[in-house]
């Protein structure tokens, strides 16, 4: 059996955070999920926990106030390499804006742009589980 994955959810919607956390745990791919309703708080967490942070999958909302998903990725790109090596980012969005889709695909830091609402079976497929 594969080890459980570590997840970090970043979304300004408390409802989405709650639902996605429950879906991930119920799916059996994780038993703990860190949630952040602010991209800035998530970045602070990465910086303070970086040396002990396990390999982590970030599910990042695109549209958020204060700092959106792309702004988060710009800041993330400046984090130390050892930290970026531990993290895989999947962006979540219901966008149909082709500019957002192309920007996500072009980013070397974003593994994929997943549609909202999150479908765990689709995520498992992208993670080869």
C-alpha cells in the first residue's frame, strides 16, 4: 500500500475548504489536510515549516481576494529550491478564460489546472494513484 499523501488546501471559500478536506480524507489518499483561507498565510507556513515540511500537494484556488493563485505562484517561485522540490501545485478553478488556462499550462510550477468542483477520482488519476 502506498503511503498517504500530504495535502495543503488554499481557498478563500470556507465551504470549499471543508468539502475538499472531507473528500480527500474519505478517499483514503490522506488522513490530514492543512487548510488556508489566505494565500499569504499559506506562503508564511511554507517558509516557517520549510525545513520539516514533508512532500506536499497543494490544491490552490485561482480566484481569491488579496492574493490570487497566480500571485501565489509568483511568490512561491522565489522560495528556496529545496522547498519547491517538496511541493506539487495543482490549481483549482471554474474559469473558462483561455488566458488563465494558458497561463496555468505555461507555468513550470503548476502541475495542472483542475476543474472546480474538485473530483477526487480525477485528481487520483493525475497523481497516478
